[in-house]
C-alpha cells in the first residue's frame, strides 16, 4: 500500500492484536490513555504421541521467533530484550507502550500538547 496505514488502540490489544497495532506506519500508531497493550509468547496445548508434541513445540518456537523478530523490527528493541520481556505476559499502559516503541503517541496527550501551542492550533 502506498498510503500510510495508521493503527489505534481504543481499549485493549493483546498478543497478535498488539502486533497489528505495532505494524502500523511509524508516526501513525496511537492509543487512548486508558488502553492496555499486552504481549506474551504463544502457547499451545500439546498432547498425544511424543512426535505430535515435538511437532507442535517446533511450530510454536518458529512462530515465537517470527513474532519476536517482528516486534523487534517495529519497536527498535533488541531481540534479546523482546524475548526476555515477553516470556511472561507484559502488560503496558498507553504511555508505557509509547516508551517501548509499540506505538508512537497517546491520543489525548497529543491533543493536550496542541492545545498548549497556539501556533499549532491556528495552523490546523
């Protein structure tokens, strides 16, 4: 797509929804102040024969590596930090998500900054 794709969290974005949120065009990813963004490693419920369990484990590890590399690319965080942080569910407020690099700004904070800047308000 040539048009930048913006993403916005208006409530909560967990796991793959958080990846979609982070996948928006940089500068166009946002969340409302009370939003929650949470990420953790993919999980499975393997059972049965050892070969089936091993196959599911290998698939989960492949998916985990892919997701972690995508988060690293979208946030600018190193892969090691992503892997460590997402071992257990990491819950972030909108401000924390912005600081982490998952989003670019918190919606209401941006509006408050514009209201305080007379030139910005007049130019809109």
